[in-house]
């Protein structure tokens, strides 16, 4: 073990003083003398003077230590270890808050790490001690400016955070409200609705028929009627039964409104659908019947009906609801050897809903409906009506295709009575197809021109559809009022603007009511 020289031990022991059990070690000769003087004053009971001497000794020791910490901090700053440098500068400043060079380096180090609040405070502290300081003004103005910018950014971030929190809460409320609405929809066991439509038309000009054989010249408004199986206006009755949440039965009977450019030939349609709801998926099957009573086909009145089997599929999750209903026009083909007249129908409908917010819903639909009437027998009336064409296996076809888009505002409140209502706007582009007195309807595709009005014999000629007839735009404005928990009413204003192939525009009003329990 290395020996310690006695000349070192003796002076060190001389400066170790025990006062109240605390050992104090002096750092310099002057510090030693002040400690000694303080002890002597204390022994003489001159305590105040002793305390002053001790304070002077501590001050001298701190100032000496402050220089050491400063020098170490400066060395670390030169190595770009700003955090280490700041730690040592802070220790130096704490021991000697009048050591100007330490205040300069500490403030500038804060400035470099973009802690502009502490940089400004330190710069101002140095300038209070040394108003003529040359180093602080080099960076302090920029620190002021950047502190303001940083505070503004912090305020913006804080406000953005508050806004995000508000939006998050609103979104949560929207989701909760939407979920509550879905739960309400699941709660009902029986649903019933009945509505009817008043039709009127604005007839606007001369119309030629049968290649000029006769003409009509209707003008002005006119009330329009539809021959129905029960009543002579478009009417719809809907019932839904949900004995358990996973199973649903939908029944519907209607005199459909097919638009202003379709003849009045479907007097009634009925359907019954069986649906299963398994988590987010819906699937099921349906049975549809259409009743035909018109002279639109072959210029002679026939009463026909057509049954169809269809499939239903759907998907529902979060804010999206999608449903597809398809009644194929032919699940089995009417044989060409059959006799008499045959009605054949088909339908494909796609419904889409997107709940943007709890109070806003966007919806869209594609609805394709096909109607065929076939003559399978030699009929002299059809023979003459077909202008001397061969009258066996002749078909008349009509189609109406809708592509629609709408938006609904949900659960608005009428303050006077606190009645909730929905307001909906929708637009539909409607296409009319027509192909009459076509021979050989069973060639190239089952049952005539094919599904959805396609005529495979005309594909190569660039005319796949069976006789494009006209187009119109259908605009709708609908109100739904929830008068009580179980009872509701609804009204809709419908405007159909037809093209030049039609005879009139239509202005219709639909009203309905219903309840659910």
C-alpha cells in the first residue's frame, strides 16, 4: 500500500473539525483559515460572527467548485454532448449564480436544444447582472421569436388535440347512436306499412302511333290511373315478422309504379321472403308472383301470371349495409312446344347504405326489371297484329332499369312537438327498353332475348339491348315522421322528367303510414 507523507497527514488532521457530529473539509488555505476562525468564534460564544465566517468559507468553496463544473461542462459542449454540458453548467450556476460565463454558455445551450423558455430566462438573468453583455444579444432575440412560435404551435397542437378529442367523442356518440338505432331495428317483432300514390301527368305534345296510322295530341295536366287487381292506383302493403333476431319473414303485395313510359300491364305483384341473419351476413330465398292484365302485348287483352323463385344475400357491418335480391327470369325454360300465352318476369335489385354519421345516411340502388309475354300458338289475332309475320313463337319485351343515389338526414327534431323526422333526397336515372313482336324468341339464349333485355343475336351488330326506348330522371323528396315509439307516417313527392320519346312528365305524391311493435 502506498504510504501517505506525514507532511500531508498533519495539516489535513488540523483542519478536520467536529461540530454537532458533522465533518467539514476545507478546500483552500483561505477556506481553512475561515473555518478555523469560525471555530474560534464559536468557542468564544460569538455565534453570529462564527456563522458569517462559515458562510464565507462555503461561498469560497462553491465558487471554486462552480469553476470546476463550468470547465467540465465546456469540455462536454465541445464534444457536442449538450445534455451533459447543461447538467454541469446548471451545477456551476447553482453554486455561483453570478458566474457570467456560465450563464452565457447555459443559456446558449438551452437555445441550441430548442428549450426557448429556459434560454430566455437564463439570458434575461445574465443581462440583469451584466446589462452590457455582448454574448447574450447574439441569440436572445431569435430565442424570443422562436419561443413565441413554439408556444403558438403548442397552442395549435393543444387546440388540435382538443378538437380531435371532441371529434373522437362525437364519433363515439355517433357510433353509439347508430348502434342504438340498429338495436332498435332489431327490437321489433312485427312491422306493417301501407301507402298509396296519386299520379298526375303534364302532357306536352303531338304523338304518332303505328307508323302514323293514328295520332294523339294531349296537352296540359291530367290525373293518371292504373288498373289494379284491387284498387286502380299504385299501392303497396308491407309486413315483416321477426319471431327471433336471426330469422325474418317479409311479405309484400303491391300495384307497382313502373314509370311514365311503361304500359299499364302488371296489375299486382306479391312476394314472400325468408331471411336468416347470422352475425354480419344475411341470406335467404323468396317467392314472387306477377299478375298481367293488359292488351299491351299483341294488341289483345290477356290475363296471365308468372311465379318466380329468388335468392337473397346481404352484408352488414359497422356503417355499411348491402343487400342483393335476384329473381332470375328463367330457372327453367318455357318449352317452345307449349301452347297459349306465357308471362315471364325477372328482377335484380342491389341496395347499398352507408351511414356517414349517426344523422346522415347515403344510399344507392340498382333495380332491373324485365317483362316478357310469349305467344306459343298459331293465333290469327297475333298473325294480323304482327303484320303478316309467322305467328308462332313470338315475344314482346319491356324492361325498366333504375340507377339511383340518395341522402337521408336522420332523427331531425321538430321542436314544437319534439317529433323526430327523417328528410331524404334521391335521384334516379331510369332507362326504358322495348322490343315487340320478335320472332324465334328461344334462339341463342333461353327464353328469347336473354336476361336483362340482352339480345345475343345482335351482339355482333353492336346492339346488345332489345330496343332502347327512352330515358327519364326521377327526383324524390321524402319525409318520415316518427309520431310515437310504434307509429310512423311518411310522404314523398316524385317528379319524373321524361325525354322526347315520351308523352308526358309526371308529378306524383305518395303517402303512407305504419307501425312496428
